[in-house]
């Protein structure tokens, strides 16, 4: 088996079950999954101060805002010497990129979202995946998961889709729906999450681990 570190990036449509698939894939490959819960995991990886991490988690700001505040105060990875209040969206993206690159250099892992396909586009040991699903299936999934009406689920999905596309175009310069960004684009509608994860695990082993 090849020992080089590998990275799998998973972009997904909201309501497609992408996070669950990523978790199952991580379990199959024996690697960690990094998503918006990254803050707690970075504490473990880099031995950061528990009290300060807890304080950051208690803030009611957006996830990346609290993450960037934490790192501008205590991290050595960003190289961005600015007060938290002076950070721009591009500063935050730069922080995100440096942290993800540092994590990937340290271990094999799965990155969910955060324009990972773009950050690792030139990494020969990266497998880039986009998971999509039919709109009605996404509505049903979101409505059931968050116990909201289908009308509310539709509004939430449309807003998240808009936000994610704008984010990707701003920082990656491409549409997240451009299939050329990925090794696999999979419509996961009506496919059990485990089967999608198993398919990706098998292909990751063939491409990245050079084993059958």
C-alpha cells in the first residue's frame, strides 16, 4: 500500500447527505473528516489552549469568524498579523487555506466544503468529489432533519445554494457546479449513504493508495 498522505475533498449540495457520506467514508478509510467542526479538532491536532477554544466556541458569530479570531490570537499558521475586527473575507479565506493545507500535510484526511477542490487542485494525491441530489429529495431531507416545513426547507436550500456558489466564485473563480473541478460528480438521490461512501472508498484506494 502506498504510504503517501492523501486528501479527499467533498463539495456537496445542501440536503444531499454529503456530511453523512463523508463521515462513513472517513470510517471506511480510517481517516479524520474536517468540516465546520474543525475548531475542536484543531485543538486536538495542535494542542491549543482548551479555555481559549471554549471561549471561542461560545461566541455567537459565524463559524469562520470565531475560527479566524481564535487563530489570529493563538495560531502560528496564518501569518496574518491583524486584529480580528480588521479581518476581511479574503483574510479569512487565507486563514482557512493555510490551516487546511497544514492539516493535509500532517495526515491523510477528508475535507468537506470550504472550496477544498480548489485549494487542493494541484495536489496529485487529492481526490475531488461533488455530491448532488434532486431538489425534491433535498427538500424532504432538510425538512425531516430540522423538523421544518417543506416551504421553509425550500427557502433554506435556495439561500444556502446561493451563498455557497457566491463563495466559490469569489475565492475559486469558478462555479462549484463545473464538473471539470472534480474527479467524481455523483447524483446520490435514492442511493444509501453507505453505498456512496463504499464506492468512493474503493476508488480512493485504487487512485490514491494504489491498492485493490
